[in-house]
């Protein structure tokens, strides 16, 4: 039976679909609205494969979801689809409520009806809701890392919408017995990421000789995880996680944003030196900080390591080098996505 993925044309969903089809015979149905953040080119290599079906649609469309479940009879849902960019949520929160909250609600309802129909035994069905560490809010330097029982204190409209969707997913397990699993993961980086997020943004702009904007003092701490390691954590939780449980996923790689930007500049100096002979770090500029900007995130991933035996394979240094090499080798992919909507956004914001 197939696995239904939502948002498979986005950054993490795209990596997940490619990884899955390399490792499993189970087909994937990918339901995606194709928003500005999607790039179908990510999945060009699997188009036409009997194991891969694309459905163009919106998770807020309940009737469409009912048809998708009835037609493909998935044994599991892996729910990535979301509006995912914090800055956009500050400028336009409504789209975040529509997709992240109401979309998740419609998907949970459709899954519930599908299981109720008896098409798949409830014990064998799984609904994996992919979420973020941003639901936990912000940490002081001396605070311990977020664990699964840390209270939710979301600060941005994005984080609040994801926190709402996490609560809905949990409630559909407690109230209706839907076998829900939730993962809360730290910041991802790696191939196929839309260049509005820090790492691809810096690479994209540096290679064009454009300034590299760093919010405020740049001392905000994020905990980074290579996207391939996030995908392996999701596969592990889908296979062995206990329904009703939440698993934090992270790589123990806390870095300030400024450190990340400097490391990227050094990697570019080594792998693709600027024609001027000057270091890329000359392009760094501090810009006005984002309102409500969380100071520090850190993930305690002990539970998934101890209970399910998952550990990341990339260190920050190996993962970041792989990522820079990938972007240097895939300029065409970046060019395809970094037009239209992206250019409009960058023009308004930097
Ligand atoms: P993304 O923005 O790159 O991709 C989102 C995808 O969802 C796009 O393909 C888009 O077209 C699709 N989509 C959006 N609205 C939709 C709708 N209404 N119906 C159907 N499809 C829709 O996001 P991402 O960075 O790949 O994140 C995926 C998930 O992982 C999100 O739920 C996000 O909250 C979570 N997450 C992301 C990170 C990170 O660092 N990027 C970390 C932890 C968790």
C-alpha cells in the first residue's frame, strides 16, 4: 500500500520522497498545491516511475482529500505541507492559518474517515505530522534544550500556526484514536532548499556579489540538522514510533547565525573563490532585527535516540560542506526557483 506525502515538492518533502523511493518498494502519492516554495524540478528523476504519483491539490480541500484517500488507499500519511517561512508569516499570517491549521484539520478528518471506512486496519495505519522546534518558543543561554514536555510558547505567527496543528494532531489521537505520531525538528539545511532561508540565501547572494543580510547582532542560536538525517528520523518514527507520542529530532549543532554565515563564506572562499580575490565575508551586513525574533533554539533528542535508536550521520561541518558543494553543482535548480515570486520578495525585504 502506498504512503501519502503532502508537500513533497518542498524542501524536506522533496528530499524525503527521493530518499524513500531509493530505499523502499512502497509507492508514494505526493499531494502538493505547488505554492511559490515548491519546485517540481526536485522530483524530475522520479517522474514517470510506477512508484511515484503526483496529485496537484490543496490540503484545505476536504472533498479532494476524501477522493485521494478513497482512490489510493494509503497505509500512512507523512504530512509536510505547510507555509513555512517566518518572515512571510509576519507579513501575511492568514495563509499560515489556512494551510497549517485548517489544512491539517482537513487532512486529519479525511484520514479519520478513511480509517473508519475499514479500508485499512486502524492498528496498521499511521499519520505522521511533521513539525518544528519553534513551537516551544525561545531559550535563554543557560536554559536546558527543548524536550518533548517543554510547554508550547510560540512567538511568531508561523510557530503559533504549527503549534495549533500539533495540538490538533494530538487531539485526533486522544479523541478519535487516530494513530498519530508527531516529530518536532530543529532547523534543517541541505539540497533543494528555497533560497529565502538563511543557508541557500547566503550562497545564492554571495555568488552574485550581493550583500549578505544578517538580522540584528547575528547572535541568535539555531540547532542545525542535515535534511537527510531528518528524513531518516521520519522513516524511523513511521516504522517504530509509538502512536500518540511526540519525538524531538535534532543534531546537537548549536551555532549563531553569524557563525553560520562566516562558515559559509569560508567554504565558498575555498570551493569557489570570488573573481576579485576578496573574501566573501566582506559582503556581510547587519540589518534591522526581525520582530519577536527568538534568541535561541536547542533540541534534546534523547528520546528518539534511546527509544528508536536514531542518530544523525552528518556533523555540521560535513553536512555544510556537502550542501555548499551541492549548490555549486546545481546552479540551474536554484535559478529556476529563484525567479518571479522570490525576486519580488527579496526586492521588498532586503
Ligand atoms: P517548504 O516551504 O519548502 O515546502 C512546503 C511545501 O508544501 C511546498 O511544496 C508547498 O507547495 C506545499 N504546500 C503549501 N501549502 C499547501 C497546501 N495548502 N496544500 C498542499 N500543499 C501545500 O517547507 P519545508 O521547509 O520543506 O518544511 C516542511 C515541513 O517541515 C513543514 O511542515 C515545516 O513546518 C516542517 N519543518 C521545517 C523545518 C525547516 O528547517 N525547514 C524544520 C522543522 C520542521
